[in-house]
């Protein structure tokens, strides 16, 4: 998805990302939080970064070929 030019950096919604949906979150400057229009997830920047890091940890070995178990 295209990054908007207004406001802070857009993050991907962690809930939608866990369901393989690429949805950008919008930033509310008055409440200083991010929200998703699709699944109604609301959280501050630290929570969004923590959940997105958790997603990256889940898929960290997807490009490696694992031959030994």
C-alpha cells in the first residue's frame, strides 16, 4: 500500500497482518494513537511496534531452507 504524506509514519495493523491482510493504520494526533479502519484495532506506537516485532519473529526463518530437524 502507498504511504501517505500526512502525519507520522504509517504502520501495518498487527491484527490484520497476522491474518495475512496488508492494512495500514491511521494516526490520531489528538489521542496520540494508531487505529485500523478494517478491524478496529487501537494502540499506541510502542504496542504496534511490539506486535509487529512479534510477527517478524514468527516468520524469521521463512527464507531459509531447513533440511535437518
